[in-house]
C-alpha cells in the first residue's frame, strides 16, 4: 500500500511540475540593475533601505567589490527596480 501511495504522489508531483516551472513570476515587471557602485557598506545599506521605502525597487542587496585599497572595501547596490 505504501508503494502505491508513493507512486501516486510521485506521478501527481511530476504532472504538475511543468505548470509550476512555466508560471510567470509575480513581479515580472521588475528589472535587475546595479543601482550604485563603489559605496561604503553603511551608505549602501542606507540607500537600499531608502529606495525600498520610497518604492523605487523591491528586493535589494549589497555585494562586495574588488577594492583598490583593501583597507576600505566598497560595495555595489543591486536591486530589482520597478
């Protein structure tokens, strides 16, 4: 009985997989962009939060860049812009 239930579950999951994989994302109108480059970390965070609160972008993050001076790392602000 367990094998039949497992087989039916697997069959049901594979039947719905193509529909789920081809579904349009909820935020299809967003575009991934590098908004700012070479920022100090605290400024990157501040700009990211400000842009999200003002409705300029949705999800955002800061990524480390290759700094010219390792003592002063810099970050790029990436966001899904509306």
